[in-house]
C-alpha cells in the first residue's frame, strides 16, 4: 500500500484537485483559475496535503519551467497573423508603447506604494507588464465578447510574457553586477543578443518541423512526441544561453508553426490543448500550494496600497496611453484596461529571482514572494469574477450563444432556418455555393459562403454563438467530416448530421438527426408534399408520453427540445434528450396529422 505522503500519491492528488477544480468551474460558470488557486491553497498551507518544496525538492523549479514552456508554445500556436487584420495596430502599440509605459508606472508603484528599493522596484515592475496566457485564455473561454477584444488580450498576454521575463533578467544582471556601477550597455547588449538568438532558434525549429511533417519525414504516430520533445529541447538550449530566453524561443516556434501549413495541424493542436489543460491545472496547484504562512506573514499592509495602484492606476493608464491614437472604441479600451490577471510566469519569475537575490544578500528581496502572490491572487479574483459583469455593463457581452448553424443550403434547411428565426433564436446557413445561398438571402436569412472547415475563415465565423450545428448537405461523407472535425471544438452533444440517403446510414460519425435517422433526401420529399415545422409545449396535463403517442400516430419527426432557460438539445438516433413540463419540442409533421385528442383539462399548445 502507498503511504499518504508518497510522491506518487501527491502527483495523483495534484491531478485530481486541478482537473476537479476545472470541472467545477465548468459546471458553475466560475473562473477556473480562481477555483484552482483556492483549491491549491486549501490543499497546501491549510490542510498540508501538498508541500511542493518538500515533495519535489530540486525538481520543483524544472517542472514549473518546462510546463510554462509548453504552455507558452501552445499559446503561440493560437496566434494567427490573420487575427491582426483588425487588432494588429492595437497589439503593436501594447507591445512597443504599453510595455515601457507599464514598466515605468509599475516601477513607480512598487517604489512608492510597496516601498521596495528602486532596483527591486524596477525588476518587479518589469515582471508586472505580463498578463499571462495561463489565466487570460481560460478567462476568455468563458466570455462571449467581440473577436477583436479577444485577439488583443490573447496576443498581449502571450507576446508580453517573455518580454516581462527578459526585463527581469536584465534588471537582475544589473543588480548583481553592482547597480549604478554596472556596465549597463554591456548588459543590454547581452540581453538583446541572447533574445535575437532565441528568436532564431525558435524560428528555425518551427520552420524545420513544418517542412518535415508534410513531407513524411516523421510518421503520424511520432509527430506529437517529436513536437513536444523539440519544444523542451529548444527551450532548454536557449535557457542555457541566458535565463528566461527560452520563453521567447518557444513562443516564436509556436507562432511560426501556427502560420505555416502542416498536414496534421488540427491533430497537433488538440494534443497541445489537452496537454496544456493538464499542465495549467498541475502548475497552478503546485504554485498556490507553495504559499506558506511565512510568506503570508511577510505580506505588509502597505502592499494593499500597491495592489490598488496596480489595479486602478497602472493598468488603466498603460492601456489608455498605448491605445490613445488607435481606432479601438472607448468601451473596448475600458474592458482591456481592466482585464490583466497575472499567472504562472509572474509567480515563477518573481519567486526565482527573489530566491537568487536573497542568496546574494540584496536587502528587501524577501518581500518579492508575498508581493508576487498578492498580485496574482488579487488580479485573478478581481478580474476573473468581474470580467463577465463588466463586459455586460459595457455592452460587449453577446450573451450565451443560442444559435443554430446549418451546414448546407437546400429547401429543407432554408425552411428550418426560417422556423428557428421565428422562435427568436439566431440561425446561420453555411455553404460553399453562392448559387445555393441565393434563396436563403432572398428569405432574409444570415448566410456564410465558404467551407467552415477552412481554417482561413475561423476568425470570420465565431463558433461560440451557436449551441447546435447540423450538417445537412447531400454529401454524407462531408457531413460526417464536419461532425468529426468540429465536435472537439463545439462539443459532441452539440453537433449532429443528417444522412444523405437511407442507404448510407450505417456510418455513425456524429449524432444522426431525428430518432429514426430520416435522411435529407426523404425530408426534401416531405417538404415538397406539404410537411411543415411546428412546436408543441409539454405541460403537466399534456405530458411527454401524450406527445409521443401523437407523433407516433402522425408519423412526424421530433427535431429538438427548447428549454425555458434557452438551452436547445436535438433528438438523434443515438440520444433522446430528457423532456420536462415547460419544455417546447420542435417538430416536422405532415399537413394533416392524425390527432390523438389531448386531455380535456388543458389542450396542448401547438403551432
């Protein structure tokens, strides 16, 4: 039997707590990062179940650094240059104007607010220019805001992470080489040279893999392991040249691979996303469990003044100055100015240099750790729990997606789209054929011309506003492909397809719409024969059993159930959603259905 204090048990416990916190966040709609932070503090300093310093010893720092490298690489993989079409100027200003301004203001706040010595204040101010993909990306995943704001925040978080770390590297070198007596020009040259070398290493690695993968130099089953190994190898190589330059290397490598074609880009992206979720969960639990009572005791009351300055002065002024001459609407600037949670890189870099400066005998260095944790805790809770509320107040929150995306423009999907629109739900018909979409346009229905599987259009088609996708083209293979490709992004329960013909119904990739799996070919014939879409409300008197009897007699199809909270679930061959009183069922029925009399007390509401 394993002892409760064995390393194997601790590793399993970290995984269970981290993923458990993410699952609770998904179920409750609360910020995942905040819940992981609380879970780590409870498991660490409160209950003493996890003590990273004791449990991992010298392995703790390498584990965190390698995890951060993979997380930043995955973040780089999400940076498409086409996203800069609407956000490019803002990102440029946030990097080249926002970083210096934020550094200067953060230094002043650290010096006057937190009372740090000037050199340490400058180092800590440099670290504070980061926001961090480990907290921004999970936060943005819970918000349905405009793509431009999402792109700006995501690019800022990923690009500024290594920049903030490098500022800390430069200030650390300046401090240990004598402060004012140090050769500043030499330090700057070293940092710049190491950064350029890191960019070259990352770019070369990205180009090499995107050249080798499509040409069959690496078999499919080895692509993900080769990619992960390469990320770790180039990170360590650059970090040996100069500390923290590996963060630049993996970010550049990810950006290069994101913008060059690879035959397995979707597969690799899913692998990296799954791995990143695990790493973020584990690392956040480890870092929050590291917080001990000695660190808490070192947190001084004046640090609260610094946190207020950081939240309400430094960040807002930085964004307003950086975006002053851009065309970004003022309300979007306000939202960006408020959202700046710090995460793993801020804590890891601060803790690393605090330890080294304390060993070097620099006075005041011991205050960096509690201050760093204070910033992370304050910003995660302040921004994580108010982001949705603030977006609603500014009119940026588009609400929970309630739309239906229909792939394939034909008579049936157009008629169904008109019905969905009448119910007050958003609807979109996507098709590659301009001719096929002509009738939909005449019916004043929103359309999208193009292949939804084409990555070049991902930024034009926001999948977050649709809670159901139905592939209903006359090509059964394409319908199945749409379901298999988009199900991981939208959710398997939210993706269904129609069979093209009755003879091709043996394949089961994706849920097949309707309980009987009626093919689109037959639905088109039914529509020609006068079938129509309708809705029936289930009540306490007219139960679902009564409805089933009516549909069985009429021979009609149950398509979906609309709940009072706006949730929409489809009927499929693989799944019959639960139906309760108050729900409304969407149907497709013949013109003269055989009606089974409803109970006299309360007739069914049928349109």
